[in-house]
C-alpha cells in the first residue's frame, strides 16, 4: 500500500462497514459512498458521500478532487449494475478497483430451494395461491406485481413511508435481531407458505433460511450474478490486495 493511499469504499454491506473500520485503524484515509436509503451509514465513522454518482464525469471529478487512489466496491452482491459501472469508470481514469463479494449460501439437507434467475421468475415456482414472505426489501416490491394470486408480506424495521404497493399484501413491522426461533414464530403466525429472498450470503441473515428448513417451507431463491473482477470474498483478502498494491 503506497504512503499516499486514499480509498473510496462503496459501502452497502457489512463488509463495507468492516473494511472502513479496519482501514481507519491502520490510519488509512478513507471515504464512504452510500445510497441515500442505505441503513449501514449510521455505523460508519468515515466521511460519507450520499447518493452515489450519476455519470462517469461526476465519478471522475470526485476521485480527482479527493485524490482517490483505490476504489473498493462493497455494494450488495445481487446488484452488480453498480459494480460493473464502477469497474468501467475506474478503468477509464486508471484508478485501482477491487470488488468485495461474500460467498453465497448453498442448500443443505432438508432445504427445499427453488432457484430462479430474477424476481419476475418467482411466479414460475409459486404457481398456487400462497402466503408469501418477501425477504427482498421494500425497494424491490414492484418486481413481484405478477404474484397477484398470492398474499404478500414484506418486513420493515421502521414504518414504511408509503402504503403497500399491492392490495394483496402488507408490511410487517419487526425489530432485529431475528433468531431462528423468532423467524419460526413469525412464519407460523402469518401462516407462510413460501419464503422468497435473494442469495446475498452472510451469517446474519441465515436465521430465516434455517427457520424455513425446520418448518419444511419451500424457498424461492433468487440467484446472484457472477461478481465483477478483480474480486475477493473477505475483508482480510481485500486488505491483502491493498497491501500488495
């Protein structure tokens, strides 16, 4: 790692928070970039740029003004549009780029997973009228408009600013952490028939998958795209990459 290193971290995940904290412990200059609606920024101790970058020119100007030497992309593993765009923009201005994408989940004995490529394909596996728990977040609800034969639930940790977008559904207000027992009790109370989520990986969100396994619930698992390169799976690997730069 060169002495004048200054790093921009696209932080939308726990890995983003962790890498920022560990870089600051090493006295490395770092700036975080987060979406306006990202929850993780509340735990960040670095200066924060909100809202991302609209154009390549905006991005290049920001890097130049802030003397950024490296960009670490720790955005959501299922949303590769940001990663692909950032990789391209970094290449154009000759700034070093690395993607951090944690490993995905893999089905285990007792799991009833049905893997689909995208949200719109869930309708092909949930063909009967069902009570569906959408663990994909409020911002992606519009992708499930074709599940009009089902009743949909979407969990929120805060009161949603708008009404549920479909008549056949509602928000469920709950506060983390969510243990396996909590998830099982919730699924049973709501009489859930299907769990839908994106393969984001990580230990913290495993409880809902374990609960579904214990209850014998089928899961519509939305697959993740391949990460952009270069890419590593852990913060330790990212720090090793920086050390070698």
